C-alpha cells in the first residue's frame, strides 16, 4: 500500500469513528439505536473495507 493510501484511509477511518461517536452521543435508548442502525452499519462497513 502506498503512503498516500494509508494517509487517506486513516483520515477516512477517523472520520467514520467520529461520526459513530456523534451518533452514539445522541442515542438515549434502544429505540434511538434501532433508528440509527443503518448509519452504524454504513460507518462500520466503511471502516472494515478500508482496514482490509
């Protein structure tokens, strides 16, 4: 992997983690978590894809 890809992937992963943190902060109960499941999945899928 090139250094440029690693820099870009690291930034994208950090951004996705920040987004997940923001979502988690707003979740107060199971209903909030369920309503944000698609967003959780989107960000975790992105992290998984970039980590491979």
